[in-house]
């Protein structure tokens, strides 16, 4: 599952909540490599994309509304993030391939909340989720916990995740997930496990 690997985080030319440019290139390259390997052995890739009808849907969250104009917050300007029809909602082209699935309309950190993700997973017969994406500290973390609550096996692709909250928070989120919800594995470890 590619969580929020869209231009709104990973394309510095249009991103409203950007990852640092050097980090964008690196996580895109590592995720693209993993997705190619997974597709080659028949693992479906599902892209989940944050997408809002308008700023009011974002502002309904009191914390997000409060930090929108706070220059000290990493998510300042959040009320402009990934409005429907805008370039931010486009999946990074290097990560998309024919046959991939797209789940749009994600409005909160948890990819299951108010989306048809679980319907798609059940239809595909999925029991294990391999999570990649942005941000390790929010959407990946929340989705990993929710997947565990729904009794999916969870694997976090350590090389295909990153966070705009910085390296320290990113590493903490990986440690937290490793201790509580599932395996945190390298691309090589994931592919080796699936091929065996």
C-alpha cells in the first residue's frame, strides 16, 4: 500500500505539505524499486490518496484549523492541502503502473476511515499489508495501528516511508510500529520473504 505518495507531499514544485526535496527523491526511488519487485511477483499495489472537496473539510478538524497559520508548525498551510482536482492529488508517476489500484477521498490520517479501502482489500483477498508512504509519523502510523485492529498482518517497508516531521520523529515512529504492530523490514527482506 502506497500511502499519500502524491505530489502534495513529494513534488516540491506543487507540494502544500512537502517532504524535504532531497528526501523526496530518495523515498520515491526506493519505493519505485520495491513496487517493481512486488508487481513482478504478483503483489497488487494500492495507492491511497488524501483528497478534500474544499478547505472546510480540513478545517473541521480543530487542531488542523488552529495550526493552519502557525509558522512554527510543519503542517502550516494545511487548509490548502490536496484539494480535489488540484495537482497535489496526483500520484507520483514513477510509482504508478497499469494494474495498480487507487483509493481516493482519504480525509484523515487513517487510510481505512471513510474510504473503501477495506472493501478493496477483502475483494482482493489480502491478509497482509506492506505499508509504504508519507508520513511515517501520522498516516503510516495510524493506518498500521488500524490494520492491526482489523487483524491484518502488518509490514512496514522501512525504505519506502518518510516523514516531513524530521529524521528523529521518523525513526521513533518506525521503532514504535516495530514494537507494537508488525515487522519493519528493508526492501530486500520483504522481497526475499515473499519469494521464499
